[in-house]
C-alpha cells in the first residue's frame, strides 16, 4: 500500500510541475474585466480558458503542459497580447492610452528574450539593408556615425545563446532558415521544407511557422507543377496522421484565401474522402466549407447590435433574396464596392430582397460613422477578425458576398458588387 501511495504522490508532483501560471498586471484605468487565453494549432487560435480580473491583475492557471505561442484576448475592447510559453510561469504588465494596450513589459526571462529577438529580426530584415547604405555616407566620427555603427553592429551580431529556451531556439532557428528575408539566405528547396515538416516535434503546430512555411513551399516551385508538388508534400506528411491533416487543412485555407478555387476544390474533395479518423482541425475546415457551398443552408446568426430592423436573427429576416455582405470601414475595396450596392438598394427592395451587412470592424467610432450611411440591415461584434462569423461563414477577405434564397439556401457567391447586381438582374 505504501508503494502505491508513493507512486501516486510522485505522479501528482510531476503533474503539478507541468502546470504554470500567467500573471498579467494592468493599470487601474484599464476597464476590461474578462480575458480569454488561447493556445495555437497551426494558424488557428484554440481557446484554453478565461479569467476575471482581481484588483488590477489576472492570474491564469494552465493545467496541461504547453510550449509555444499564446494569446491573451480582452473581448470588451478587442485588445490582445501575444507571448510565448516555455511551460513555465509567465509574467507581464502593460500601460494603456485611452484603454488601448501599449508598452508591454515582459517580466519573465523567456518572453523578454523572445521579444528582444523578434525586434532584432524585424529590424534586420527591413532596416539593416538601409542602414548599410546610409553608413557609406557617414565615414566621420560624428555622434550620428557612431550611433549608426553601433546599431549596425547590434543588428548584425549572431543570435545569442538560447539553449535555456527550447521554444525560442526552435522558433529562431527555423524562422531564420525558412522565412527571414536576407540576401545571405539561400533559397530553400521543397525537400528541405518537407524534411522540416516531417521531422519537427509538436512545437511546429504551436510556433506560428506552419502556414508561412507552407506558403514558402508553394512559392518555391513552378506554377506548372503546383499540383504535383502539393501531392508530394501530402504524401510525405501522410494525411492519415494528425500532422498531415493539419497541413491539408492549412493548404485548403491558403488556396481559399488566395482565390485558387481549383486547388481548393481538389484538396477539399480529398479531405472529405478520407476514410480514417479525422482530427478536429480538418473536421472544422471541412464543415466550414460544406456549410458555405452553393446549395447549402446558410447557418443562422443571432444579431448582436443590429440596425435598421426589428429582426432578432438572420433567419427572422423575411425576403425572397438576401444579399449577405462582409465588410469593414477600413477596407479600401469596400469603399469602392458598397456605393454600387447603395445605388441599387431600392431595386433590391423592389424584388422583395434585402441586404444584410456584417462588419469586421473593431472600433465602434468609425463603424458607427460609416453605418449611418448604409440603408440596409447592419450588424457587427466589433471584434475584427476575431468575430465569430468570420469562421462560421468562411470569410477570408473583405468584401465577401453571398446570395440566399427565401429558405436561406446559398444560390450564388459573387466576387464583386457588380456581380451581385448582374445576378439579381438589377441593371
């Protein structure tokens, strides 16, 4: 009996050691009370938990081991903080300006090192080349020349010893190899990327590197051999494994984002035909696409802060045709597209149609100012791309359009306002 008790005690101790806490300190003027904690799976945020503020701080316990990128999201003002976990305690504090987060101070060693390293990486890519050119004109011993030389030396020096931080080491090494824009870097090959994707440990999914590395893979070959190159990649990662399915999910979404419809359809069909157990990531990608295909019933949405209607949800709106628009006040394409629909709005109403616009804004002021000029039904969660309907309706860019019939079935997915007008014969 004593042996069993001892073993259980050891297991409990090991389990406890695997947990860590995240401590966040905010100014007393910061009004949000709730915070959500997200981990990362490929390019998707995964909700890990949420916590309420106590005093001027949050303390969030993470129950399971996790190494990789994390995010804090404050839904009340749509603010977020990105950081990392080395499966150890995290501590940070921040300042605010008009309830906006500024000047984040990472107090644990891993995040401090990661923040400094990322700052240097960005400057090496975008600023160092310019500094080299400017340096040629300042050969004197002036204060400016000295400061310029010091900055060039700082940005040029080798990466510091990161051996204490496994995730920072993994991220830095592979970012520098596959993604850093530098004349010194050789062009990575398909085989090098495949080796990286197949041999990496679980930090690949939590690193934020997966999607940009896949884009680098697609750009490394000829468009004439793209299908064969993707087939080669998927064979190597094995789509019957969780990693292979996550890669397949990412590729489908990349093709969707860049308007590569034939490639998207091909690999979505492959995903739907898999006979093995499918992981949650690929299951969600399939479901989102199936729910937004022509002929599918458009998922309902309960309005949040709706204008120009007394309807409580999208399905409550009665119309022979519904034009669904996803837009944002900061979207330049929307600025040119929406006026075309405004001109035809009376014609839409004349055929017993309605326009329902969902905004991916995150700032109430510009949204409120813009929506005053829009005569149709408007709604927004004011959470930007964190809005729930972005995933539900597979929105990859603004503006995005759907046309529904009276039974809320998708009958068209126009690319532009002109296509909406043409489809409804409003010319």
